[in-house]
């Protein structure tokens, strides 16, 4: 093989390998993000709980219904063979904010600790009120919580130890970011109510139009015409 052909082949191989690496790097999946959160959980478990917490099934998914940063299920909702585990979810919208991720993770780990101890740490409608038992454990394990009127000791603020833990996550989390998805707001359709002045028959229309009651041969009246601007 001539030198020019060898040189050309090497050039092509280098380009192919370069493109392959770029393609590999671009294939970011939720699995990679979950691995980072699992690693963070293990670090926090060892640092704050001496490794005593059972690792949950960790998920990364939006929680648009409750609008929280994360959650832990009360029940063991995941089952693999005879093994059952609780779920810990982290909302992806703030995944690049290492302090928020750390605060949310430590918050949810307090719930896991209390579940293992058989301690009820939330009450009220929807279990949103975090009681003093939650606050006590949270403040002893990386959080800086103060009692609020509506949600009790709910919060994600970090104390000095918690901030140090957050900094350890910064590099791993900096590779990920998720844009907030804004839902399109549908325009509400206006309904006009019509009634016959003679027989009282009613009907509705999305437009203000002229309608005749065939039974009475009367023009029907728009009942909410006065509501218009």
C-alpha cells in the first residue's frame, strides 16, 4: 500500500473515531443522571446516617401535580422478586442546581430514616405539614430547618455540613440540565345562554347569534349579553 493511501486511511480512521466519541458523549440517558443521584445518596448515607438507610429505588421525573422538588413514597411501591423498596424521586427541572439537589435529597432521606424508625413525621391534609420530629432529624443531618406556619419544618436549606455535601455534587451535576416545559394555555370558549321569553326553552351557543324558538315563533333572548365587555 502506498504511503499516500496509508496516510489517507489513518486520516479517515481518526475522523471516524472522533465522530464516534462525540456520538457516545451525546447519548445522555436518564440512567446516567440516576447513577449520579444514587452515588450522592450513598455518600450522604455514609456521611449523615453511618450507612444505615436502605437505598430506595431512585427515579428522576417531573412532579407537576404536587409541584414539589422530590418525594418519597410511604409504601414500598417497587417490587423485584421478593424485594420491595420505597421510591425516592428527584424532579429534573433543577438538576443542575447542586445545592437544591443536595437539599432535596437530604430532605427525602429524613423521611426514609423516619419510615425505618416507625416515626410519623408529617400530618394534615395531604401530609404536607412537617412536624417537630421531622425538624429534629433534619437539623441533625445536614439541613437547616425553621418552623413555618403552613408547612411546619418543611424545607431544603442546608447547614454547613449540608453545604459541604452539596459542593461534592457540583462537578457531577454540572453536565446535566433540563429546560422547563411550558404548557400552552388553551383559550377558554365563551358560552352564550339563550331562552325563549314565552315557553322558557333554553339553548347554548359559542357565538352570539339570532335564534328563533320554532314552537313559539319567538326570537330567543341572550341571557348573558350584559356580561360582555
